[in-house]
C-alpha cells in the first residue's frame, strides 16, 4: 500500500501500525468504523486484508481529502465523512469500531499546529465522550479495538465497564525491556462474558534496534508513504 500524508499536518506513526497488527489477530469483518481516520491508513490496511465495509470519520478536511485519494489510489472502496464524531448522526451501527484516538493530556506544551493539536491531545476527543458514543454505535456483539496511553489504563477500563463493554484482550507496548509500558492496546466487546487475556508485551527496541517482532510487523505490512504539501483551503 502507498499512502499520501500531509507534510505540515499530523502524520501516522508506528503506534498505528502496531494497532493494525493487534486488530488483525481478531479477523475483523462486517461494518467497521475508523474514528479519527487521518489519512485513512488504519482503516485502509484493514480494508485491504479483510472483508469489511469501511467507514472513516475525521473532523479535519485535509485528512478526509487524503483518505479519499489514498482509497482511490489503492483501489479500495470506502466511505469517508468529514465531521465531528461526537456530533455526527450515523445511519447504521457497526460490528467493529477501531481508533488511534488523541490521548495526550492537554497542557501548555500543545503544538501550535492545529492539525497536530487535534490529532494528539485529548481535549479534542474526551475519553468518556469517546467511549459513550462508541457504545451507542456498536451492534449487540460489536467490538471496540483501540489504543491509549498506559498511564490512563485504569480510567479506560473503568469507563468501558461502566458502559458495559467487556475488555477481552489487552497488550502493553514497551519501548525497551527495562522500560515501563507507554501504550496499551485494547479489544473490548459488548455482551461478552470472556475472561480477560493479557497478551505478551510488544517490545519495540532491543539493544538500540527494532525488535525482531517489530521488524516482522513492518515487513508484513509493507507500507510506503509520501508527504505532500496541500497548501491552504483544501
């Protein structure tokens, strides 16, 4: 797959690719929604490899413009909506909802670049609002698969339980063997009674280089990208 990204906007990072690898273990199918889809990379990777009907939503006009271009260039059919996820009225419910949502805490160090600010900081998509809206959009046995800051994991689990979405699998991401986890990847399901599985951790670097698993993920995905200047008013 070849993906265009915005040169001066938020660009996807390795977290999105690790999340895709996590999602792929559960063989998504049916109607799928990608929240905060950006340039479309996460949803389009799923669409390319699984039998799904893909809908992506993002509040940023440039992101949706690129998502549509990337879908067309990779011969993939998908619907992309430019709107506020929390306010948009969807006309259907979904079997799977996936997202790499903004989870950094809003503070004085926020980027002055509006695109990056919206994509990174949680004041643009508050966690409880995110979980509540997802709950309303999932089918009775629907699944929510996303990643979040590990430091917020207790709050994430509590909110999911509050909205009766059962956490089935989690995987912690560590930058090194001797470093604390920075991200947790979560698979949660409505109306589930399954016991929680804590999968083996993903260690991204060993002895200063990518771990063998990370190298394998990059090789399997085989993604290439190009940053482009969209200018203003797109």
